[in-house]
């Protein structure tokens, strides 16, 4: 008798030949004010989908940690707002911010889509000269505790809850005087080694798998150094 050894089967994606084409209608309006030194940009949107294609959790699947496929949701509404602002105090100091809020909901069964991320934003400030510069930024997101997804049996299941988080990144660059085309860039990301989740990228059904939820956390503290030459 022989034995076969190999890595464990992690996930399976099940095809759905009965998917219908997705269609949508909606509107978007925005406001832009300012220039490259100081300005703000705000937009609002509201979209309605028919046969929205979304992931679903496959039941009755064995031998894998996760099993999922795709299905149509008859009626979905996704709306939200985005805003960006930048401000240069003088030729050295500057600040900026970027914010995004999206709400995605199945309007037939009245549940929030697990594939839509919660509120997220970035704020930062920096200092620059002709030869070097540095920026400190904070990325934050709110918690998500009300998302659900549809299973292949037609039942609704709650997606796991994700806490809010705040991350800090520090970056800098230097361009030597003897060769202005060269720019050396370095950064330390997630300075305080925060454990956090990207809510919109979590697999469906993860809360029922044998893997710990910590398996799906995003990278901790990391460093990156790059060199760029402009021709």
C-alpha cells in the first residue's frame, strides 16, 4: 500500500453556468475646486444593479478549508461618497486627506453586502525641499459588523465582524545634487505593527473554517527601499 503526500487542499471555486449578465443604472455628481497647491474634490454616486454578480458560500463541500462560487443577486443598491483635499501651507509644508464611504445592500432581502468595504480614510502631512522630503500618514477604517452573504442553499449567513483600525506610515525620499534624475525612496509601513483586516477581501465562510481568523490579517510592520531614475 502506498501513501500520497502533498499540501492540504485550501479552497475550491465552484463555477456557475447559470449566471445572468449584470446590468446597472445610476448617477454621479461631483464638485472640484482649487488648483495643484490647494483644493478639494467631492463626489456622490448612487447605482442600482440587476443580477448583481457576487460571491456565495458553497455548502456541502468537503475536503477543503473554504468553498465558494458566484451567484446573481436580483436587486442591489450601492451608493456613497468620496472626498479628497490637499493644502500646501508654503513651499515646504503640506497636508492632504482622502475619504471614502460606500454602502452596498441587497434591496430584496435587505442585507449589507460583505464585498463592500466600510468607511476608510487617509490623512497625512509632510515636508519637502528641492532635494529631499518626508511624509507621515495615518490610514483608518471603521468596524464592520452587519455584513452578510448568500449561501448556495439560499440562506443568509453573517460574515465575520472586523474591528476598526488606525495605521501609521512614514516615508521619505532623497535626490542627490550630483544627479537629480535619481530619487531614493524609503518607507516604514504599519509602524506600530497593528493586526488588522481588509474587510472587503475576506473570503466568505471564513468564520466556519478550521483556520484561525488571524490567518487573514494584513501585513504587519514592513520596510521598503527603492531607487528611481527619470530619463
